[in-house]
C-alpha cells in the first residue's frame, strides 16, 4: 500500500468535520492503508475557530453562562482530535516542510470553498506545495459557490494537476466538468461511506425518548412546526452543540462521540446542517431540514441524490408534512440508493489506492 495522507479541516470544532475525518481514516484502514492526517497549523485560524466555538450564533452573542459549557465542548474535541493518526505539525502555508507521501487525498469537507471565513483561498487545499507523488480528492465540495458562477482560471489550473477528482455534490461536479473540462466522480461523504466507526461511539446519557435538534438560527415557522409535532407525541426537544431557546433542553457541552450516540438514540431529528441530514440517514431516523443560503447547495444535492428531498421543509409546508416526515420511517428506497453510491465510492477509492 502507498503512504497515504489526508488533507482536510481536521481541527474544526464541528461534529461533521470531526466525524468525516475519523470515518475516512478508519475506512482507509479497512481497505489496508495506514493513513495520516496532514497536521496543518495556523494561530490565526485557531483563534478564529475558538471565537466561533464560543460565539456560534453571531450576531447574537452567547450568554456568559454558556462559556464554560462551550469550553468543555472544545476540550472534548481536543481529546478526540488527539486520537487521529497525525503527521508532523507544519504551518498551513508551508506544506513543503512535511515528509513526502505517495498519495494525498484532499477532502472531505468544503476544502474548495473560496468563501470559507478562514480556510477559503488557502492554496494547500488546491494541491499547492503538497509533497505527494499522486494527488486526488475524496468527497470535496465548493460549498455554497454556485455552479453558474464557477471558479477562476487560477484555481482551475491548480485542480487540473489532480490525478483524480471526486466530489460529494452535483453542484461541485458541474463546476469541475464545466471549468476543468474533466470528469468528477460523485461519492458519498465518509460518514455515509464508512458508518462502522460511528457504532463505537459511547452511549448517550440516559433520557426518555426525545427529538434531537442540531443546528442554529432556525426560522420561527420551523420552530413552530417542530414544536407542534413534538408536543403531539409528548417528546422533549433537546438541542445539541448549540443553544436553541425554543428547545426544552440544551446540551451545549457534548463532544463528537456523545453527538453520534445522541442522534442514534433520538426518536427523530430537526436540523438545518448537512451532517444533521447525514447522521439521520446513517441511523435511519425520521427528520426534517430547512435550507439556509450557506448550506442549500450541499443539503439540496444530498437529499436529491438519495431520494430524501421530501424531508426538506419551507414556510409553506403544512403541519401534516411534519407529522409524516417526523413520525414515519424513512422511505426504504433511500437505503438502496445509498448502497449503490457506496459501491461507486468504494470503486473510486480502490482505484486510487492501487
């Protein structure tokens, strides 16, 4: 097996970012590789990440009473990240300082999102200076960059040097095919591709049946629809990771393993995050999701690809839809579509590991 590196947002204080890196590491190990995550560092990025972790709801400011809870969450992430197989640390803009790899996988995550508030436009994620004999992407995405806008020639020329390109959403695939004039393989997010890692999560704290809320800044009409359904089922609403005052309980300090177990133990999920949908699908949980401008591309493409677009709700959605989407099992056809994509994703990874 080649010496394999993974280049992603591995130090983000974000449940989805942690788990997609963890699942990709474990998935590559199951295929016989011994990957390392390229441990890029940056003090300005670290400071920005911590500011976001303590003030995730800006422009609304966190209450001072929440700071110790968010600090506990940060510590749990630090402990989990320390369990990664890491390369030697290096400054994010000086990747030439690390030992060469036979193969580096760039992704998953919004590694090509040029408007990301602190990672956007970092040349390393476009392969610049990465010491690798072969460079490929896995489940990369341009985030909220619309395909109609595309990317500048400067960035397209860097991506042309990749030996293989795979993306996790149709919007990103259109950008690659339009601006690079080359094929991009559509693959699954690592959490969906390699869900076995999640089964090892610690048990959630013991609670009665509950509806899990993951995300923040939900519109009022969404809050009303979710609360009406939960009340009709006598379910408590518990918000994890972020404060949502319309929920019955807050669990702000949960770490990544607690998050995975919490979603797995829920009766249903209400979210506006990409990985809220992903973890609902992994655990076959009924869910509803509302789109935001920042996440509409990746969530819309994911739900269309697996046939779960009926779980997206808008202000015009009737209450009966909340009752159906949250109270009934997922369409069995969804799992079939995910299984088909797992084969496609597995074939891509097997080819690049040769």
